[in-house]
C-alpha cells in the first residue's frame, strides 16, 4: 500500500492528514475517516490501513489541527483528559463541515481517488460530524457510518437528530449497550427522526459493549467480538454503496 503524511489546506489552516490506499488498480473509492476524541494516532492509522487493504482510498485528518498538530491522548490521567476535552469541545460541527469541503476538494484533484464514490466513518465525537458531512454535501456521499457516536441528540440547532431530512445516503449506526454519550433515549429520538425523514438507515445495538469498544488499545474497553462485527458491517456497507 501507499502511505502519505501531508497537509490538506482548509479555510482555517493546514490540516495534517494520513492518507493510505492500495498501490494497484486505482482509482479507488474514497472513505473519509473522522477520528475519535483521543486524537489522530497510530492506532487509527492501523484501522485506516485495514480499510485501505480491501480497496479504499482512506483520508484520516487531524481535526484538532487548529489547536495542535500532534495531540493524542497517551495516558488517561485527569490532566490529560482535561486537555482532550478542551480540544473536543473547541472542534465544532461548522468547523468540520469546512474541513470536509477541503477533503472533498483534495480527493477531487487526486488521480488515485475516485471522488464519484465517497463514504465516511466517524468514531465517538465524530458521529455527528459524518452526519453533518452527508447533510451538507448530500450529492457527494453514498454512505456513512457512525460508530458509538457521541452527542447524537442535543438542544443545539445543529443537533445530528435534526439532519436526516438533508441526508440522502445510507447510514449505519453502531451503538454500544453501555454508553453515557449515547443513551437509549437519545438513540430512540435519532431513530424516529431518521424514520420520519425516510433516510435509509440501520441502527444496531452491540450487547456487552461499552463506548470505545472498537479500539484495540483501549484497555478494559476493547471488545473483540463487537469490534470484528463492526468491521463486517463496514465492509458490507461500503462494499454495496461504493463499488
């Protein structure tokens, strides 16, 4: 595979980004990979590689670039978690919509990326971001996936549960059984909104899993059966929508 670390220029600056894709048989369908709150790190690079290994051009940006080019949560201490939450709360949906536009412009110009076939995946804090991407660029995305997405229902005008009327693509939501960031009551509101809008979707609960269950290095949280199931679902979703 081909790997690159480069800057994508956005309206707000230089967004450092990891790119990975197969070295043969391009151009390849695109998957935009939106990170979780602990930041862009080698653990996520490995997950991007797994997607790329089955035929995708994967774009994994550092969404915290406005504040830090190299933050990632190395230890879950109170002080370091506080910094993480500062970065997370400072990264708004409007900002990520601008970042998404920059990523779309980037893949439009890259000969190894098939920009007519684009999907997106968001983990944790990025569940709302992939919904916003599909809502703001409805003609660009063929599918999105939110994996234990956080804060899917808020009282803000940009709440994800208000976005389904603008989303045209297929949506998949993987929900952990234990997740204070996405409790069943919130997911019920989201499901009702998706159904009312007629948005093609699947919401799947993962019994025995907690928020963050997909990450192999998340000690005490990683749940391998659920993590592998989420890969099966992603490969099926993108395989149908992007091929």
